[in-house]
């Protein structure tokens, strides 16, 4: 199976764009401008990378949503990780977090000053590192949405099974549906449709978007990250809007099931429980995150080390919060491309590889 | 938000892990999140974990659909 | 079982152990020609009107990776720097920094690779130096090489000559080296069939002699990849470079690793490739010449030079256009 090439057929792209233009014209005829929020940062990046924004008709607007785990994590979380590192813990993290500014410095700066900070590709490497440094506390920076959260119970299971005592998680897991709810009910925002994330949906299932559809709702279309997937999803959204419908459409059914991954859900239920969570931009949203259940608190870095993650100091002048909500385009931030570039990033939306500001900076002409 | 790629399971070990492959890139993967993984399954890998199966039939149907769109003269 | 032989601090102490190491490992491999008798400086013949001179240090981790090791890399890297500036490599110096505890077997393997690579490139090791540092003070083995080449007649390479209408050509698949090394690192748990493309480019360059005058620029896209090379060219100039995504050659394995790890292959190093910019009259001839050679069969014309504001852009397969950004800092695997 020539997997990638099959999804990047340039001729098919051209044809789908032609279909999109036809639908956009129909909507335009009835005076409609359409805002589609791509919830997920990987969509933001793919859209930018394949130049999709600038081939869409002008009455179709793609706005970027809160789906970059790095961007929605507040500065205080980085501060907490840095404090643990300075106290001698080995910090284990995905590459994504390493350059995010905390209140005073980033993990990369902290590492340059001698702290032990290990970048890994998989959370299972945290187990290996815990074995490798038996005399040290190993803290895994457990951030992410449902997709990245799902593996964590398995990691705890292994740690339990092997009697590993020096590993803990600094959790800042986030859930997508509560964020969508907050965005939908925000009177200042007018979102006509959600382009729903691919791999979060693999875990939670396409049915999870049902509450956002129907009479009061908007079309919710689940799509993969290949350019043709995204174009087809936009085509599907416009089709629904033309017909005045608002239902869940699964354009990624090669992976996403209506009910999601039940085994992953069961494992998460066993180890984790919903908690209130703070999002940069969206603020404190009730039950919008996941934390470890009380019976596993020995793996909870905050409890184990007696710390609490505070709010932290957000970079001044940065509009990230507005950008994450889709209220501001990165280009309307006065610092964009002036004081703030990927080389000298002010806010996380410029640091993160899938942050909206980085996507706009790198990929728009 | 979650970079993940399809790979084919080429080895399954007793301890809940296995090896997945795509175009010559091999990755050690954890299979805990899958119900009865089998050798030859296509799976979606995120951060070293198989998070879901890729339905080969649906994937091929999709590729065929794109081919059909491409071949279709009138849009 | 015999204990494994390793490098000791005394190997760098200047005494008998030092001499033995130099004699048995270095002189035995590189000891004829100017190195013979181990003078403090090499005496080399010179009878051409221009020389090229370059130096580079090699600290790659891991020392051995699929398709090569730090030894052949250290020869190829310096040879290639000379070649892409229009040189015919002649003489090489080698400085070794060994960490106490380095297995002698590793050193031997690296030196064997260097010897083979040097012979293949027609470059002679004329002088060298070996130092030993204490355990923990380095990463096993570092190498510095400096090289001297004679200028090949006819080349007048200068980015300033690049103008609208020129073509951009690469000599083969890109990014194999960077991904092969990344995949060989620990903590990533990924392996691949991919081999580093570490190789000399001297034959490719020498085959260009007939069109030398029409070639305006050559570079080997090492650290920072194709993106770094092209962005450097357009910086502060009134030209753009427009690439065509579908024409840029990557192996399927590189594409797969790039998707898996979330790393843009345009940012990733090759160690045996050339990026060349020439006037469009000679594009077909160059491609024809290169494609008939084993190290150039994957050559492709990948884009054109246009007037513009100093940007490198790429036309994606969907027909969209985006900026090819400058790579920043270390390449890290990402989850998002
Ligand atoms: S451009 Fe920089 S400062 Fe402005 S919102 Fe984006 S990250 Fe923040």
C-alpha cells in the first residue's frame, strides 16, 4: 500500500478544490461567510504546510482553535517542572515542551545550566530512565489531549508491575469536548463549523461531537491529516451548510469508530478522573482535564513532591490567549513577526511547532 | 495536536509490545490499547503507542475514491 | 577471556605507549608519503595557481551509525567542502581526540574507514595529531580534519552570479544521513533500513568540468539541510527560489521517519549530496551526466530562481505555496 502517496494525489486535490469553489459560490450567493474552526493544531500545521488556506475561496475562513497542547499549557506548569529539575529531579519530556517560555526561563535554558532534562519520543522511555537513575526522582511531563493521555495508564501499569518507585507524572492532561463547549457558548465567537481532530477522535469516538450538532449546533466533521482528507472535510462541511444541516460526519472512518477506542477509555477510567483545568486563553474550565485518581497519588508529582502548579507569568503583550480562542489571527498581534519570531518567541503559539503563530509565520506568504 | 502515523505490525511480543514498520522505518510499539492485536494489522502509532487499528479496507476504499475523483473529467 | 583493550590516558602522554599507538595504528595505515618519519610538519609539493583550504570538526553521536562512522564522515565532510568549492582534494590533516576508555577496536574500525575513504577520494593524509582526554571529558572520539585541494580550472562559483531563470539541481535523495543518525540514537526506539548517505562527491564535481563556467553555486547540504543552504543564498538578495515539492527526491523511508518523528526533511542533513545552481542551458546536460554515475543516478532538477524578496518557497502537492523556513536549533522528535 503506497499509503502516503495515495492521499496526496495532486489531481484529486484540484478536483476537490473545484467542488469547494462551487459550494462556496452557492453560500456566497446567499450572502454567507463561513468560519470553520480547525480545533486541532496538527490540522493547523497541515493546512499551513500544504498551503490550503490560500487556495480556499475568500468567503471561507479557517480559524485555528485550542488544539495545541503546548500552547494551552500555562507558564506556571513550566515553572513547576523547572523547580523540580532544580531540586535534582530528572525531567522527561516530549521535544515539544523544551523551548516553551516559563515565567522566567524555558526547560532548554534550564538544561543548559546543567539540569537533567531528557527528551523522549515515547512515554515508555520514562520507565527506562527511571530504571537508569534509580537514586533520582524521575518526573514525566504528562501533557496532551486524549490521544497522548491514553498511553499513560499503561505506563503506570508497568511502573506498578515492576515496583518502580521513583517515577511520577506532572499532569496537565486536557479534554477536547469541554473546550468545544466553551467555544460554542462564547457569545463573541461565531463558529459555523468544527473540523474535528483525527487522533483525539480515535480515542473518544466520532459520537463525542454529537452534543455540538443538531438544531442549535454546527456541522462537526472528523478528518485525517492528509491534505486530501482536509479538503474532503471542508467539502463535507460546506455541503452540510448549503443544506442547512448540522451533523457529525466521519471522514476518517479508516481509523475513527463512532464509539472510539473502548479499551483505551476503560484504562483511562481506571487510573484517571476528570478534574478542573486551566487553559491558556480559555481560563479555568470545569472538568476539562484529567488527573490521577487518589489511589495512584504516589505517581502524582504534585502530591509526591508537595508542590502545586501556579498560574505563572504570561509574556506581556502576547495575544496567545486570544489566538487560541480563535478571536485574533496571529497577524493581528502587534508583536507578530516583529518582536516575536520563532527564533525569539515571546509566546508559546510561536514556539510550538503547531502553534498558530508559528504556522502563520512559517507558511504564509 | 497528535502526530500519529500508520504502520504495519510485523512482530508481537508476549509483554504487550511489538514492532511496527512503515517503508523501512521500524518502531518498537506498545500494544496495550488495542483489543487482540495481530501480526499484519495496520495500526496508528502516536508517541510509541498503537492507539487504534487502521481499517485497511476503508483506507483502500478512500484511496480508490480519490483516484476516482482524480480520473473524473467533469467535477 | 582477554580483557578488552581500551585507550588509556598514558596513550596521550608522549611516552612509549603514545609512540606505540601512533606506530601501530596511524603510521601503519597512513605512513607513506609526507607522514613517513613523523616530521612535525608535512612538506607537500605545490605547482598549481590556486589552492583551496578548509577545516571541520566531527563530534557525531553515535560514533558508528548505519552506513558509516565518524571516520569516513570526517574524510567525506572535508573532501566534500573542498569539492563543492571547485577543488580537487589532495592533502588531509587528521586530529584525533580520544576519550580514556575508548575500546581500541572502535578506534581501529574508525581509522580503517578513514583509510578507505581517503584512498577512494584520492586524498593523502599528510599530518596529524592525537590527544587523550580523561573519561567523561568527551564523547568517545572527536575528529578534526583539514584539507587542501587544487582548484579545478573553469569554475567560478559565486552566489552573486545567481540570477532569475537559473535552475536548482540536487544530486540524489536528501536527508538520509540525518535520519539514519537520529534513528540510531537511544531514547527514540526507532530503527530503520535507512543508511547514511555519507560519501565523497569528488567524482560528481569532476564530471562537471565541461560545463564549469555555467555553474554558479555548489554546496553540500549538511547541517540544516536543503533549507539552510537555499535560505542562505537568497538572504538579502532580490531573488526567490521556488521549489516543487513533487520533484524533491526523498526515499520512502525518509518520508516515513519524517512523518513519524514530525521532522521536516528539508531541515535534515545529507553527507554525500550536492545542491547546485546553474544557468538553465546546461541543466539537461548536468542531469544526464550525473544520472549515468552511481552516486548521481537520483539527480533531479527541483526548482528555479526567480526575482523576489529573498524567500525560498515551495509549491506543495495541493498547489498551495508556502515558505521554506530556516531550521532552528536541534532536531527533536515531536508528538504534535
Ligand atoms: S505573535 Fe508571538 S506574542 Fe503575538 S500572540 Fe503569537 S506568540 Fe504571542
